[in-house]
C-alpha cells in the first residue's frame, strides 16, 4: 500500500492540477453567477470524463495495465454512486429555495470540502487496512448491509430539516430570512449573520460525509493502492458539479439506479469477504459492474408508447 516514488510525484502533480483547475473554474469560467445551460453542463461533463480517461491511459502506459483497470473500475463505481447523490442535492436546493444562479458557488465550495474529507477518509482507511487486515471483513460486511438496506429502502424522501449540522448551525448563527446574493455571511448593525447559502453549504458538506462512508469502503474493495483510490475518487468528485447541472437540466430520475447500486455495493462487499479464499480479478469486477449498471440504466429508460 506504500506509494512508489513515481506515484508520489504524479500524486503531487495531480493535486496541483486539481487546485489549479478549481481556481481557474472559480476565477475565470464562473466569474459571474449563472445556472449553466444544458450544452455547457454537457461539455463540462464530457471534459472531466475525457480527462479521467486520458489519465487512465497514462496509468496504463507508465505504471501498469492492472493499475489502469483498477482506476477505471474505481472511477466508474465512484461516478455511479455520485449520480444518486445528485438527486439529494436537488432536493436540498429546492427545500431552501436557493436561486439557480447561486447553486454553482455552493457546489464549488462543497466539492472543495468533499476533496479534503475524502483525503482524510482515504488516509484513515489505508492506515486501518495496513494495520488491521481484518478491517476488510468489516468493510465488506458493511457494504453488504448497505446494499441490502439500499435495495429494500422504501422511503426515498430526503428531509434536510432533520440534518443535525443544520440544527447546530441555527443555534450558533443568527440567520437572515432571505438570500443575500452570493454571500455566505453579511454584517448588519455590527452583527454577523449567516445566509441560507451558508446553511445549504453545511448540509451539502455533511451529506457528502455520509456518502463517503459508503464510497470509501467500496473503492478499497477494488484496490488497496492509495494512489489509485485517491485519483479515481477525486476525478469522480471533480466532475460532480457539471453532472449535477446536466441532470438538474434534464430532471430525469433513473428509476432503477438505486437497485443497480445496491447490487454493485453487494458484489464489492462479497468480493472483500472472500478475498482470502478467492481473489476476483479486477477485469471480471469491471465487467460485472458494467453489466449491472447497464441493465439498471436501460431498465430506467422510459418506454415509448405507440
């Protein structure tokens, strides 16, 4: 699980690239508040997927074919898990009545926070696995349990008002009644007030932590290589904002995505539980995940009526 010198250098360069892209996005591409058009969101989604695939080719050429397969599998799993999370974000923005043109800024800072939390979670997960091999069985059992809960979950409604972080924030900060432009805080009569945008940011961040509890064990079920875990996770997160605007523009609910994700998590969980008996090749895992998600997507497409 130790990083090679090459992986360390690429990891540092990758982190600098991510920071640079975030700054470029905030300072140049999104200088004015607006809700991206469907075309703009589609192009950005394609751009991030293209970058991930180019990076994957680089891993194939300069590291190994096995690591490239692990990256691709991990990226697909993380990307798929993030799609269902997007619908939760839509509910949160709707609940708080956040104007569309201000949603991009919240997602920007939300994704920045998500990257930081994912790094911490990955480091903790890697340390636990390196120290306690049996923790893999715990991760595997947790994923199987999550898969069963996801498959049979009846209530899909989201209740942002029940978020514990939101309740604490309301006790600490006085809150403005209305959105104050893109500001998270304003000062009135010498008193600092939080705006609804800040509350939404807190809910988004806390929600992503919950999502990470599922996604981090899932990626460790595919590979123990910290470099692959880190880069596949971050690439999936970087494309999340563009994917949000793409799906929000379409407002198409993939009816069977949740069931498909349940099968994916269950498969990875079982893979982790039997790893010491039989190690399922990454190529087989990739094929199984492709088939499951493909069936879920096709089954979710609306049938044309004659």
